[in-house]
């Protein structure tokens, strides 16, 4: 089922389900090499979302700002490589939504627990706004929030469930978006958490 949220934004319900048996062991290896951490924003606030990355570039934040780096600042080592199954999933989803030849070089991995939220923001740290962003949701559900190109624009809410994939490109690439505080829940495979992968062309 493909649901259109906006001109260039699509929800592919359950698109990631066939990939889950391969995604979970790959995720376990990533978090072993680069553990989840709570980043601090330039404003000094600790993010409630825990984050790690895989791929050539990874997103980080500290008192000095937001940026993509080739190495994990916690370990000094390169971020774990992007598993082949991650790339296959991201490219298949992008193609399904009409974005051919998507070549992500970064995958942010967000971990939410009940109560965790992500405030309304734009993703503007990437070099190339022509490439789409592909988002994969696993585990307990979340209410995703998307607005317009100004923070004050009215927002819409979309529930995202285990296995859902969202593709944002074109005129919708810079929309404000966020995640409302997660409700309590248990997922049979992931327990009391939601994992979100976002695939980007950052460099
Ligand atoms: C709409 N993550 O990591 S994914 C993020 O569920 C982020 O963890 C959320 O926002 C999460 O930056 C939302 C869906 C998403 C991702 C990127 C977008 C929606 C987007 C970029 C532009 C517009
Ligand atoms: Fe975002």
C-alpha cells in the first residue's frame, strides 16, 4: 500500500517487513561497534532520542554544532559500514516512490523509548537536497508530525508502524517534521523501543 502524504512524499506501509530478518542482526552489529548515545545540541540540551550511524558519514551534534563526520567521535574509528541489506532496502523504497539511483552515504539510527520525542526540525545538514531521504520504522509505533517550510506552518500527524517506510524528496525534502512523545508499548521483536533508520546522501 502506497500512501501519498504530499507531492513528493510517500508512506510505503510494511515495505521493510521482508527485510526485517536481515536488518535486526545487522543493527545488532552496528550498535556493538558504535553504541547508541544521547547527543547534546549546540544549545546544550541532551537529546531524548539516542543515536548511532552507519555508512561513510555519520551525523553528530555537540556544543559546537551539527555536522557529518567520517569517524565516530566517541571511538575515533570510522562509522560501521552500511550493511548491504540496508542499501538494498533504501534503494528499493526510493525507486518505488519514483527516485531512481538513490545512493545514500549515511544512515542515522535513532532509538526511541516510551516518552522520547523529536522536536520539529528540518534536515539541512546534507550537501545535496535533490536526493530524497528514506526513513524505516521498526518496533513500537510512533506519531510522526510533518509541517511545511516554516516552523509555524500547521502540522499533520501520521502514525508509523513496524515495517513502514517513508520517502521524502523533491519539494517536500525540507519540510519541518518531528516525532511526538512515544507511548508506552512492547514489540514482539524489539521490546520497549522504536528504531528508525534514515538514509541520506549527506556528502
Ligand atoms: C520529512 N527522524 O532523524 S523519520 C531525523 O522517526 C528524523 O526518527 C524521525 O527526523 C524519526 O532527522 C523522522 C521521517 C523523516 C525523515 C526525514 C525527513 C521525515 C522527513 C526530511 C524531510 C521531511
Ligand atoms: Fe529529521
